[in-house]
C-alpha cells in the first residue's frame, strides 16, 4: 500500500517529463524515505539511460522492486503509468471522436503548434550533451550518426529505428575493431527489428516505442509518425501533432502518447493494446536484469552502442520537428509557433509554453478562427 500511494502520487504529479519523474523518485526513495542509498539510485538511473525504452518508467519499476520485491515492482510501475494513461484515454475519446468540440480542437491545434519548437529545443539540447566530451574523431562520427538520424526521421518514416540500431552497432564495431566482438544484446535487437515488423502494424509501432527507442521520450515521435500518418493513415498530420502535445501536457511517461495512436487506429482496444505492448518491455527488462544494473553501467559495450545510437536518436528528434511542422495549416498556428519559440529562448520551461499554446488555440477557436 505504501508503494501504491507513493508511486501513484508521482504518477499524478509527474508533469514535465523524465527530469521531473527522476527528481520526484529521488525525493521519495533517497531523501525522504531512505529506501535506497544515493549511489544505488544514481547507478540505476545511469543503467536505465543505457537501455532502450522509457528510462524514467524503468527507474520507477526498479525502485519499487527494491522497496517491496517483485509484486511491488509491478504495482509501483502500474501506479506510475496509469494516472497519465487514464488522462490520455479521456483525451483520445474527446479529441478523436467524430465531432470534437471546436474549443478542444483549438487546444490541440495551439498546443501542437507550440510543441514544434519544444521538440526542436529538446533536440538541440540533447545534441550538445551528446557531443560533449568526445574526441575529435568521436565527435565527427557522432555528427554523422546525428545527420543520419535527421535524414531518417524526415525521409524514411517507419524505418528510422533501423538507423538507430545500425548507428549503435557501427560504433560498437569500430570500438572493438572486429565484427566478431559485437556484444550479444545489440545483435538481438537488430534481429528483433527485422522480424517484429511482420507483426500486425499497431503492435509493431508500439513495440518500437517500448523496446527499440533510444535517446529519451521525444524519440518516440519519429518512430510513431511514419506509421501513424504516412504508412497507415490512422491520423492526419494535424491530429498527430496535437497528440504529441497532449502527451507532453499529461503527467507520467510520455511513452503513453502511443495510446492516442492506438485509439486512432483501433479505438479503445487499440489504445490499451498499444500501451500494454509499449510498457511491457520496461517491466521485463527490470525483472530480468535489475540485479545487473550496476554491471550494465560499467559495460563498455553498452556504452559504445549508446554512443552511436544516442546521436542518431537525437538527430531523429530534430528531424521529427519537420513532419510536426507540416501539421500546421493555419496562419495563427504559425504565430503560436513563433511565440512559443520566443518564450523558450527567454528561458521558459516547456510545460507552461505548451499550456499557453493550448490556451491560445482555445481562444482562437472560440473567436471563429479556422481550425486544421
């Protein structure tokens, strides 16, 4: 019951993405309750960043398991995920119905315009962090991986995940100087990428989001866009851009945005299926490897793989701003985009910028402005 209460509180109050989630978790399990030593928490967080999938979700599951065992890991993970997922499902029903109210469409259109510079700013920030501390040769390779990620997000759509995996494997191979020296787990992921695409389309999309995404929550945008808009037509560009914004505005992990895509594809059942597939790998990873998190942090193979996949993922985030911008079809949305960019440059955090964009959209809709 203690885990349910504490992790449920984080799930309800966890606005602001992974940095807010990590801060809330640390405050609960290290500072206030002293369930974990600071070093163990830091090791677990570093290990989660080396794994594909939503790092803050994996950290929440790991910490809950350390507090109360396997049952607590499951309950704590669900308590962290479900509040935001419930909010996303309500939004999906309201915004993706046959005739959503104009003001709500305006909120999605306004927040969708504001999310474009938010994504671009996140990509630039992650890009600077990704290039920092590398040798000249390593920085040159990282720039190449980053450029490949940008090109993949703009041009290849559903196959951007293969670029991430190839970049990671290439960097690992170069570090080891031998293909035979490749560590086993990236090879398994590459095989999974080739075989899982034969799964039903929605399951494959959710699997990519939950098991093959590197570089933080924003990387799920290019992974989903190619499938949801281009390949299968589940959503229009405008609907997808709004879905990304709503995913940022709700508490909990941004991975739950996949439920909006699932709802557009197959209704409530599709939303629940997509969420289940996207979050299942996080529970499995912690259950199978939680005790080895400290060893994973020290793994040179894992670090090398992420040094290749990470910059490619950052490039994919930057490239994702292009298709998101194509979802803007009215003049007032361009104005909101410009105002949001100015607020971000002035040092405002993304959440209030998105809220302001949504409010501006609602006002525009009530004033009779055209909606996408």
